[in-house]
C-alpha cells in the first residue's frame, strides 16, 4: 500500500473519518455566508462604494502616501478573520487612498481608464453566478454574449462577417494574440526568424516588442520607420525600407501601425500603410488599444479611416469604452486565422464535442486562456443599460474637449504646443525666457500635480520634456478642462 494513502480498514476508522469530515464542514462555513450575513457585508460594501462615488468631485486626484500602503502589511493573512468594517478601513487607507485616483475627473494622465458603475455590477453578477465562459457547452449564453460583442466590435472597426476576436484582460495580451496569429498565418518558422523583418515606429507601444519577444520573435530584425511632423509613420520611408530589405534577401512580414499613439495620440496613415502591406504581402496589424474605440462615433470613424483594411487590430474597452481595468479585445479580419493560432484539444475536454450545440467558436479556441473571467458581461451590461448613444456622445465630447484644451493652452504666452490632436491627447511645454526648458517644465509638471485637482503626465519628444494632457475619463467634462487650464495658468505664474 502507498504510504501516503493509508487504507481505511476498520469500522471505527470509517466513523472517525465521517466525524472529521463533519468537523471540517462546520469549520469552512464562513466561506458561504447565509442571507443575513450576506446582507450585512454587502450593505457595508455598497455604503463604502456610495461614499467613494459621492466624494469623487471633492477628492484628490493623487495621494502621495507610500507609508499608508505599507500599513497593509501590518495586517498579515492569518487564520483568524477580521470584521468587514476593519477590512474596509484598511482598504480605504492602504489601497484606495494611495497613489493615483484613476476614477477622478481630473485624471488626465497616461491613458485614462474608465470605471463604469454598470460594469462593477456586471462583475458582481459574473462572480456570484460564476458562469464558465471558456467553452460553448458550459455556458452557451455567456459564449453567445461574447460572440455578439465581438461582432459588434468588428462592425465598429469595419471588418467583414469573417472576423473573429477575443476579449482579453487588456491591450498588451490582445496585441500578443495578434502577433501570434500573424506569426502562424504568415507561416514563420524558427529558422526564418533572424532574416524576417518587422516594421514599427519609435512611437509603437512597448508592449509590441514585449509581445514579439514572448512570441519567440525577439530575434526578428526591427526597422523603426521615421515619423512626420505630427508623429505619424511615413509611408514613403516604409515602402523604401521594404524594397531595400527584399533586395537584400530579407523577409519583410509584419507592419505594426498605431491608431492613437500613447505620447501624442497620433494616428498613422492607415490607408496608405494598408496599401503597402497588401502590395508587398505583409501582415498589417493596427494597435488601436487607445484610439480604436473612437471608431464608434462618426468623427472618430472619419479620423480612423483605413482601420478596416488591417488584418488584425486591438481595442481596449477599459480605455475608450470606459470600462474598469481588465478588458481588452483582439480582432482578426479572417477569424479562422485567430482560431488556427489558438485552438487545441484534450481528452478531458471530450464532452464538449458531444455537448456542443451552437456551432460557434468557443473563447478557449480563440485565446491562450481556458478558464476565464466572464468578461463579456462587464461590456454587455453598460451597453444594454445605457445604449450606445451616450458612448458615442462621450467619445465625441473627449475629442472636442481636447481640441478646446489645445486651442486655449496656446493662448498662454510662452506655451508651445505639439501637433493638433488627432484624438484626445495633446502635448505642450513652456519656453522660459532663459534657463533650461526641460527643467522648467519638470517643475511645472510637479507643481500641477501637487495642486491635487488635476493629474497630468509627461514624456520626452525629440529630447524635449513635454507635458501631456490625455482626456478619456467619462467623468472629465468642460468644467474639469477649464479647471485644469486655470491650475496650469496659476502654477505657471508662480514659477515664472
Ligand atoms: C494602453 C496601450 C497598450 C497596452 O494596453 P494595456 O491594456 O495597458 O495592456 C498598447 N498600445 C497602446 C497604443 C495603448 O494605449
């Protein structure tokens, strides 16, 4: 007999075992609170959320409080439970009131995320019902919901019926899936990698190089195509590079364009790049993690013309559709290519063959994941409860607010702006009469932050320190942009 599994032989030991099982059953009872207990903890959580939301307008956008976060460690994970009140206090002081308040209307840094309330309720429902959204037979409804959302998103992009996609945890993973799909579709083998060429720009998001490395393509040759004055990839230089590389016996295979770069929100000339990709037979991927969602509104659709010509694209609903962090999407025009790159089978999954009823792809066959969060619900619920019209309005509003900011900030003497915004990111800096502009703008940036009501971020463009204003939160409106302008003016006067 195997020593780690002692045999249960006598009557007494069976009874002992049953009694121990019953003891364990009562010991784990706190894992499944009853209706009364649920009401008590739920009310506390709901009350906390309500006071969080009601205080947003007054709340600071930045909590400079490393020490408070460290206090979390004073309450180690232990055998003993603690009360919900204590837990919420701890959460509030050590987590929520530390660092960036990304839910604030004054948060105009990096690429703002959303946090639609409807999605929080969807997450709640998804977790309470805990539906398995990985394969069709386990929850045909959950899978249908995801397929429907993928179709809706494909339509926004302008992809045909053949398109497929996957709801991911974010844009980085979605880009990774697209790169893997491109690799498989272009039949790139290990022996080809060192002579195969990928075309990016200096403004390509770093997650694409990360994706290339993770996908085993880190040894591809990367050509960075130079940008025009508005930081968009230059098609003439791209074409010249492809021709040159071909002539040199290399294998150009992938172009990555960006629809909304992180630094300046610039959109590469998608139509012209798509034409080049098709002429030279390269895969054309467009990273629209930030900008893609704008295609929902007419203004955005016009600006993003050409996106429909890509082979694959990425949108981050946790950016442009205002969802809380945790949702990206990859879309592939010829959906079967996404399937071919990700589908697998196993003996223990054999039931899915007999139980399948829908004839649709299951998320697990379009994704690196098997078990997964029931993600569709957090996109579906806000779309159903609010309809798409408010989303369109919000996206157009963000474009106009950014243009307004761009126009107004130029009026301030000594301010130099970056290019006219394509979407909802714009850059500026102050040119002091004497002294280092970089140093001055670093200080300006810091004093705007310390003011506490608006949070901007900065970047380096052609070795210049520039301040970015990125407007994408569904809570950011005209009053907040006016307030940001006022704060910038005030802090500028103080520093001059
Ligand atoms: C945000 C962003 C990413 C990365 O997406 P995550 O959701 O943060 O993983 C990639 N590309 C662009 C252009 C982005 O704005």
